[in-house]
């Protein structure tokens, strides 16, 4: 027995790098993708991570905490970090911005692009 309690309908899209702590209690139709983690914050607290029905965790995302509640019909987008409760029917994404720089002719200095 691994310890996690997950309802029927679990789907793991790509099995590489998926970690689920034994302290998870999840509902039905959970979908996990590659390189995602549902784990403990390691602060020595007892508690469970409770996840409702129809939960999706995108690639390279983490749900980390010692006592979290995630509602039904929640989508966590790719490359997102979650450490707080999420109510029912929410979509959570991390705002990402990229800074592109172009090397100058000498190769020593970078200039902003766009």
C-alpha cells in the first residue's frame, strides 16, 4: 500500500517524474502529466492534501503543502507552483515572462530584443 487515496479515473499522461505523497486524498478523475509533484512542505506538520473531483495538474507543476484543500473542477496549468487552497471551479496558472537578449557583435554584451 502506497498510502495515497485516489478515486477512480486516475490518468497519468506521461509517467516520467510523477510524485504523489502518501498524504493525498483525491476524488475521481484526477489527471496528472509529466514531471509533476503533489508533496509535503516538510515542516513537520501533520495534515492531508485533499483534492476534489476532476483535477488536472499540468506538466512541470507542483502542489506543495502540509494541509491543503483543492476543490472540484480545478485546473493547474503547466509550470505552476501551488501552496495555498484553491476553491471549486478555478484555473490556476503562473504568470511567466521571458526576457530575450541578443548578443552584440563582440559577443561580450547582450542587447534587449523587442
